[in-house]
C-alpha cells in the first residue's frame, strides 16, 4: 500500500500547479524508490516504458522538427502559395483537405496529418491566407481563430470517419474482437469497414457543407467588423 503514496505526490503537484511532466516524473521516481527499487532500476524502468510506448512519445521528435521548419519560414511559404491561387477560398481549401484526409486515412495512412504535423504549420496558415484573399482584407483575431478551429475540425473529422474504412485499424479490430468473444459471432473486419464507407461519405457531405458555409460567415462577419470600425464616435453632450 505504501507505493500508492505516488498518487498523493501527483495530486499535490497538480493542486500546487506544478509542471505536469515534472510532477509525473517525480511521482514515478518516488514510487520506485518507495517500492524497493534502486536508482538504476528506476532509470531502467523509465527507459523501458519510453521504448515500449515510442508510438505515443514520438511527438518529442516531431515537435522540434516542426519548430525548425516554422523558424525558417514554413508558414510564410504556405501562405504565399495559397495567395497565388485565384478563386480558392478558405472553405473550398478545407473541403479539399477534408477529402484528402479521409481518403488517406481509409488506406491506413493516419499519421501523415494531425494538429502538430500539418494543421498548425501548414493547413491553418493556408486557410487564413485563402480567407484574407477572398474577403479582401486582414482577418481580425476572432475570425482568425475561427478559421484555425475549422482547419482543426477538418483534420479531426477526416481522420475519425476515414480510418474506420481501413480493416487493420485498431478500432475495427477492437470491435470485432469484442463482439466475437462476447456474443460468439463470426464478425469480419471487412464487414465493418464496408459499413463505415457510407458513414464516412455522410460525414464528408455534412462537414463539407459546413466548411463551404464558412466563406459566407467570414464575408458577413468581415462586413460587420468593417462597419463597426467605420462608425463615428459619439459626440460628447454639454452638461
């Protein structure tokens, strides 16, 4: 029971608003030492956990690469590329990205996109540039955040409904394994993948329509923002 004191360390760390990574690390070291492990064994346990969960901790390698690309102008080049494409609005661009994300996820290529890999450094800046080109002016911060949220939603919806069309994805295998073992059925992953195709098509139609309506919303809200900005200030009345 004494090893459960590590949970107390985690609670105290979060209550005092300490760095979460530092809190978890200290709690792990404390739990190992209290459990009778020596420092070398604790370090070896951390190394084994990192190696066994490398698919989860791969962001530690991806994020510095993305940071270097942004430092050397990746976002600016993406905005410049979209600025050269006449007639491409934010909604149309994000709809194309949604379709591409669904198709690639349906073939099992789920890791080629994501909020860190593509949305923040590429998709969001390109959508912002397309929105500024179509509206004819710089976006206010509120509308800029709105475009970024729609860019993230296009990636999330495309991945969520596209990956189920791939028979070797974890969610499909989990469902078939649970149904076959619990209800003694003979459900094949191909059956679920085929039924996921019309669901993915419906998701594309629904969210694609929302993305295309984004252009109208941006034009309307830009007009309102411009009108509010151009309103004369009220005159002071003499008391």
